[in-house]
C-alpha cells in the first residue's frame, strides 16, 4: 500500500511539475470606457526563458465570463496535450465579453452603440496582450475559438479579419436566432428580433448584434476578393446532434461549401452544455496546432 501511494505521489509530482498556469490580468479600454479582465494560460516553459509562443484566443458564451474556460477544464486539457507533445506549447487568452444578468450587463463580441467590442478587440486588446506577453503575433501563429456566443464571435472575427487568423474553431456557434414562425427553431434566415421581446435595450442589442453578424448572409454578399481571403483560414464547426443551434451551424457549413471555402464539420453526440465543450477542447487544440505554421 505504501509503495502504491509513493507511485501515485510521484506521478502527481511529475504532472504538477509539467503544468501551465492561468493568470488574471486586465486592460483599461478607452473604446469601452471600462476595465476589461482576461485570463491567460501560460505553458509550463513560459517562466524559464525568452521564447515567443503562438496564441489562441478563446471566447466564452452568453452569460459567461473570462473565468468560463478555467471552470471548464482548459488547464487540464492543455497541460495534457502539451505534456504529451500532441500540440505545441502556446499562450491562450480568454477575454471577458459579458456576464450576468444579461438584461443589465453588456454581452457580445460585436460593435453596437455603447459597446464597440470588435473595435476594442482588434484596436486595443489584441495589440496590447501580444506586446505584454511573449507572443509571435502573426497570422500563421494566431487562432481563435469559442463556444455559443463565442462561436459566433469566432466565425465573425475570422470573416471580418481573415488576415489575422490561421484557424477558426466554432463550438456550437450562436450563428442564427429563434424563429417563432417555425416553432422556435434557430435558423440562419430568421427575422430581425423585435425590441418588445426583450426586457431591456441592452438585452435586445446583444441579440440584434448576433442577427446583424449572421455569417451566411455575410457570405452571400461577399466580394470575390473577400471569399478568396477566407480560403486562407482553416475553418472547423463542432456542434452537438441535439443542440438547439444545430441547424444554423449546418447551414453555415453548407454555405461554406457553396462558396468553396474549405471547412470541417463534426456533428457529435451532445447538447449545448459544458460537458460538450470540455470534450471539444480535446479536438480543438490539435486542430489549432495543425493549422499553425511550424
């Protein structure tokens, strides 16, 4: 028994000795006129040298915060994949873009009146964190992923700024809204949300911003030059077979095929919950690694 305990203790010591860490930081945004917190996963070797690292931006969903991915086991999966050399070491940035209650707190990754988050992200946030942390900071070594609202942010950021990212991994993306004409099914061709359906202007603005940034209409209106630029990004859509956002994600995949933009789709067993997104991390990190330049 003592020998077994010793072996377990040794194994735990080795694991802990090869673990990254998550630190919390913040940025004072002039665009948003507030401080924005974010978490940063730093790989095991970060504190022992001057090496620069690739970067992954990991976006939370509606009602979530910068703490979401920490709570969903990001460190556990990243440590395992990096320790086993299944993926390279990288810095992972988890910005805050909302919280609870959603009718009183601004949520979302898009520009709306009083909350120019996309402007903040590309003009303030990305440049500052890539200067503050040892990040390579080019398209070939930068990726973005996210769940639900963060999935829609992932797709939109990749489409609006394809020169910035080598890979975009959408988990259960909120890429359509509920359409009462079809029994509340989430669709890409849903009507614009009505203000009367929401408690406050803030809550309405969040949903309206998702509608304004639906990726399928964006593709339909894109120029040949824009479509060509989207082919320089690797795309991945991951959604559960019982997820209420299944249909708009499949529609997005079909639109990508229509315009001959290479995109992978995986419809796996699961619903719209943390268990599904935890499992998705095991697929997402290797995909990001494969997409980055060596």
